[in-house]
C-alpha cells in the first residue's frame, strides 16, 4: 500500500510488486552498509572517534532496516519465499534486527564488525 497524502489517495501494489520493492530497499541498505564499512578495518575503528560511532550507528540502522524488510517479506509470503534459499540463515538476519533494536546499548562493535 502506498499513501499519497498530497493527492488524498491510497494506491495498492500487488504483493509481487511490493516484495520486489522491498528487495530493492534491502539491496540499497546493503550497499549503504558496504560504503560505510570501506574505512573500517577493525571493530576498534568504530569506537575511536565520533566518525566511527556515526558509522556504527548508521550500519546498525541499515541492519535494522534489512531485518525488518525480511520480516515483511516473510509476512507477505506466509514464510514460504525465504525457505527457498536455505543457504542463508534468515532467522539470524531477522534476529539481528531484534537484538539491535531492543538491546541497542548492549551492542558490541566487534559483533557488528564480524557481521
């Protein structure tokens, strides 16, 4: 569903279009993570200054976005689509979102670096 307040209308996408759009958003988030990691050589780089902390924060935000998007795909497909790709641990990808969201102050820079 896409709300367009200026036009006072709600547009409905097919589930297939919506899932494709979600995958495009995931790809964008992963690209952002890769860009932000370019100058990070170790987990200590996240903690050495404000720039490193900002990178850690922004990477965590994109990991949250990705996990949330995967959950939405699961919801839209009744959990069936991601099962077609068993080589990827989807539960861990979605679970990371929960950990970051609900235990943000406990996030370990090393854990994010390894991901």
